[in-house]
């Protein structure tokens, strides 16, 4: 099974100039913890709820003026729609991430979430290992 069979193709994204407050509102509205950052169709980063907390709120930044470009992760780990689902699961586990932007070239075409892998029975063990690894990593920090 390929990533294209499991990914979400309709992805909400934001621009680097989006404020952290607006990005947080988008996350709340979409019930997600991260949003890909694009310039035109091209992926340039990813912003997470944790990025906003650690790089804006915890530093007494003004979330109404601080932009996503100041807090996002640049050059995020990605995969292609043709990536094997098992390989994507291993990548998520090794990189300790829950959401993986899917790109063709550098164009954002979807998102793969850990939960997308868990709904496919053959990937439950790998997805569980990935989530377990992420949970343990987050407890250490």
C-alpha cells in the first residue's frame, strides 16, 4: 500500500506571513496539531502547536505579530505519494513525528498522519511503535 492510498489530500495550509495567533486558530478549527507552511504550492516548513508554545508564548512573544516564518520548522521531513506505507511508518518513528507532509517535487499534495496508518490493519504494529516512541521521547523532554 502506498502513502497516496492513505493520505489526506485536502490539506489546510498557511503562508510564512501568517501570525502565530492565526495559525493556532486554524489548528483549533481543523482539530490538528500542525499545519504545513507553503509559498504558492511549495512546502517551505511546518508549524506545530508546540512550536507556537515554545518559540512564541514561552518567550513572551506577541502571537498577534510574530509570524509562522519565525517559529516554523524549515525543511520538514517529507515523503512522496509513492512511498510505501511501511516505509512512511518507519520514517515517522525514526524522526519522532506524527504528521508527514506528502510532496511531489516540492509541491504539497497531502498529509499523512499516524492515525492514517493505524486504521490499516497491516500497519497497526508499526504505527503503535511510532506513537510509543514519540510518547517516550516527549516524556523525556
